[in-house]
C-alpha cells in the first residue's frame, strides 16, 4: 500500500505533474516514503557537505588558527590579503593552466580509445577496458608515491628508458625541475583518470544505433565519414557533460600533487588545493584556517561556476537527446 | 647541565677521533640486537588503580628512536595488564601537526600525544588541551624529585605553577651529523673520521666520489624537496659554525644572533653555505633528484649505496641498523669552516621527546602508571637499552647504570661525544619572557620561508642568493615585529629588545645565572 503510494507519487513527479490545489504539507505527506528514503542521504549530506561548506564561509571572515578559542572577526581582511598574495594568484592560474592542458588531452584521447574499443569486432575490448580502468580505482596517494619512483632521475624506469633510447643525454629530474614538475603530474593525472572518461564516452557511444552505421556503410561511407557525420553529431551533447565533469575533476588533484611534489620545487607545481592545505595545515608557523578558508571560498566560486556550467550543459544535452529521440 | 668548556678545533678532532673505530664496530650491530630490546623492561606493580575493563589506550608521537622503546614497553605492558591494549601511532611531524589539533577539536585526541610543532605549549595549556601531571600522578612530588635539577623549566614543562610534561631524554643533538659510506669514501682516500672535513674538503670529496662513481655513485645525497626539506637544517647548521645563532625550535628564534637579536639570513655565513651547496650541485656531486626528494625519502635511500655522504641525526643509526643490517656506515662531524675556530651549535632545552596528556582522556591512571615507569631509573635504563644508547637519559644514575649493564652502540657513543663537544645550550625566549607564547602564536607562516627560498635557489627559480636572503630577512623581521605588536596589544609584556642577550657566550651553556644577570 505504502509502496504503491510512493510509486504513484514518483510517477507523478516523473511526469512533471503537480497535484493541483493541494497544500505543500499534503504533497509532502503523499510522497512521505520518498522523503523518508532520502532522509539518510540528506542527513549525511547536511553533516558532511553542507555544514562544513557553510562553516568554511564563516571561517573565512576570521583570523583563526583552527584550534584555539581565540577567534577574531576580521571581516574581509583575509580576502584583501589574498588579492595581494602573488602565491595565491600563481596557484590559482596554475590550477587553470593544469585544467586547460590536461582536460583536452584526456577527453580527446579517451574518445579515440572509446571509438576503438566500441568496435564489437575487437576481441580484446573488455580486457583493455579493464586495464585502462585499473588506475581509476587505485588510490591517488599510492599512485603519486609510486610515480615518484617511476620518474626518479636516479634509476627510475622512465629515465632508464630515455637514456637507453638515447633520447636524453643525462637523467631528467621530472619532478624537481620547475619547468616539468606540473606537466609530469598532469601526465600522471591523465593516465590515472583516463579510464573513467573513456567509460563515459563508451556509454555515450551506446546511443548511436548500429543500424545507422550499417546503413551508412552500405551507402559507401568510410570509417572517417562514419565518425565525422554520424558519431560526432550524435555524441556531441554528451561531450559537453563529459568535458565539464573532467574539468571539475582536473581541479581536484590534491592527492597526486601532494604526494609527488608537495607543490614544489619552490611552488612550481602548487595548485590551489595545495595552497589551501599549506596555509591551513602546513609547517613553518601557526596555521591560518581563516585565511585558508577564504582562499578556498574564492576558489570554490570558480568550481561552482564550472559546476553550474555543467548543469546548464547537462540540460542542453538532455534537450538535444530528446530532440534526437523525437526526430 | 655539564660544565661548559671551550669549543675548539681540538675538541672537534678529539670527538671525531673515535669515529674510525666506531665505523668498523658499527657494522657488527644488526637487527637482532634491536629486536631484543624488550629484555630490559620489567613492568613494576601499578602505581595507581588501573581500569579493569578492556581498554584501548592511544599514544601518538614522532616515532624514530623512541619507538624502539615504546613498542617494547607497550607490548610488555599488555603482557602485564591483559585488558589494556596500547595503540601506538608513530607518525611524521607534519601528520602530528594535523592530527592532534583535529583530535582535540573533535574531543577524541590520543590519550598521550606529542605537541604539534606549530602549537605553542603555553597555548595548549591555556586552551585546556592538556592535563597537569600534578593532578594525575600519584606521589607526584616524589616522582618529580627523581629528575635532575634543571629538568623542569617554566614555559617549557611547567605553566602556572603546575607541571604538564617531562623530558624523557636529553635533546642535545643535531640533525646534520655527517653519515658516510666508508667503502665509497675509502675509494677516493677520504676519511672524515680522522678529522672533520672543511667545507672545501667536503666539496672536493663529493667531486671525487662522483667522478669515480661514473654515474652510479655520487658525493652527497640530499632531500631538498617537498615540505620536509633538509635545506634549512643543513644551511642553518653549516652557517652557525661561522656565525653563531639560535636553535631551530620555534619560528621566532630561528636563526637569530642572540647577541644582537637580529636574524642572520643575510650574513656571509649563510650566503657562503648556500653558495657551497649550489657549487656542489653545479659540480654534479649531488645525487640527481634532490629537488624532488623529501628528507625522509633521501635518508631512506642512503643504504642503497649510491651516495658517499648524507646529513642526518642520531635517529637514523638504529634505523639503518635495523632496516638495512648489511649496510655499513659511519658518522663524523658536519663539515667545519675552512678557517677559524668553528663556533658551537646551540640547542634549546625544550625537553626531548615530551609527551602531553590529553585533558579529556578517560585513562589518566594508565598514563600516570606509564609515566611513573618512564620517569624511573629502571625506565630510563630501559630506554637506553632499547635504543642501545642512542637516546641518552637525563638521569646520571641511569646513564651510569646503562653504560655498565647495557651494550652501548659505539656509533651512539660517537654521536654523543660529537654533541657534547659541538652543541651548547642557547638562550630560550620562553624562559626569559613569560608572555612569549603570545608572540609565538602571532607569528604567521612566512611565504616563502627559509626552506622554500633555498629550494628556489637550488632549483634555479631564484637567481640571486643575497637578494633572496635580504627579502627573507626583511619579511622575517616584519613578521616578528608584527607578532610582538599584536601581543603587546593583548597586554603581553614583551619588546623586541627581549631578543637580545648581551651576555650570551656561544661556547658556553646559557644557564639560570645568565638569565638572572639580564635583570
């Protein structure tokens, strides 16, 4: 009986129907089971997402170390200081640079690989899908630590290979050189998260009916034209979402950066998250949780803007998909 | 404190004299003896009424040498009291910096913890983080009286007339002892045990090792990357032997010439030490990857045998012996200046390996019982036994007993001789200025700090050492002045002049009489 009520309410909501003339309380009561089942998630989200987020906004107006009762309200002083902190802006821009370089590489490579693996005639598809996905489920910190050995200029396998292939005359200190540190991390990041982006693309490719390809092949279309004129237009709405998800992911690289370089050498790979962490917890003075919260809020607005863009993109993608279905 | 004596090249040589023998003898030590460390521990009858239900007691500190003792002690304690399990978390300092404040904030901190480096002890006391030992230890007065005079200091262990912690061991030690690989150094005819290497000899030795190593062996292994860079300690201690300056405990006192109260970042000594390191990098004498290796990573790699030398502290003696029993190494003085008499390093008697009791812990009785044993002659002998003398007791009786009954590690003895000849007790702001913690707590993180700046110079992102150090000096001064002003505004009685100790003699321990002479 109850489940039947919930089912009806769910169907009504899905269909976009709103019971006319009923008060909000009655409508909530009618859908009480839906709300009840959503409650645990809501409580957890309130405790572990909403509360810390809101508190960090409050902290951003304090001069506070984070662990004493001595909190001083300083208004916008933290924000003013941030605006004049060149290390903040360097970290901010570095995060955006990281995104601008890593995201296109990851999205394009993953798309190409998804096209290859989407071919049903390719027998090893499942094996490669698994292989590419393995780094995704490995801890970022573990990957970071292992990569410090892989890229070590002394006896690291990458350098050994470069030297043996005579591509380098002397070992390259990938993580110790300010010109290469960030981009080495970007490379590892692409490798680590490549699998998830590829899976997104594979899911998107499922919407392209096989019959269309077959019909086009009968009409003499080559592989390039198949993808240019059929695949690309049909998966484009998904591309928007995939790109935006990847962009937000590229701004969350703390684990890799902290374990591989700690933001060094001399801040050369310090992205925003590491900057925030360094001010909130790092060594060398009293922690500044208030200041770090202000920096986090500043940066959070950027991520929020991108997330809103993602929501907009998602809506557009759904509209486009609905049109495709209707057509 | 031991009576001070003149620190000269002769004393350095004398201290270094035993190193050759130590190197040979050190190789005989192996992991087995470290694993026997439980044998010296006998858990006495409880000094207080212990819980009878099943209890998990939590203890966090920085591990290293003392972990050999604590692991053994906690295992024995569990044997004696089956219902009490002690969960020991030996973690790096940056983790302690993060975990302990969060634990206190959440009300679930470890029952006993090491104080995070960024938290002034006075603040922890004022905030009610920690319990006074007066209130939890049975027979507190009798227990406290066991410690030698000078073990408890206002502003360090005691606050507001109560005692909150106690020094487990002596902290007269350095993190820049020259550890070397005798097999590699012999190939190039260098023996730092015969006499300390001068800066020039050190550089030349590293060049020779690198040249003969043909890409497989390098002169110096260095951890200059990440947050835990060795740069501040190395540059700091190399330069302190030319231009005496304060120890490294506490950001405000860092690298300050106590005679003038000024930072020494722009001194010829510091610039010279930086240039030495840059020259060695330019020579190719430093193991590749130094800029991306953390201190712990570098130290862990030394036994692989790809470097002739590394700077480290006595904690790595047992570490190498235990984790790399086949690795043969020896110790010597850090490189000394090319000319003149090397000045001593200074240390602050902040009490080595201090443990603090979480005020809200439900198991103060267990803490009291453990502290009672650790602060006894038997407990102190057991510490020296577990670490084969690498940790030195403050109790003269325990030290004497350990030397007679415990197999002392010759390398530990070498390190001890080195520290006795090269390190003196320096002035301590927390002793002189009761309100010092108000200043210390107001000192903001320098961005970039000393370690960052040297890292920038080393990686080539900063080009001019003098300009970079002048900038650091200016920012350090402003940071300290601002912190003093903020403390004054809150009513603290302190001025910048308090940083000047006109009667400081770097060659002598700075004692109680010296503080009295200031007033």
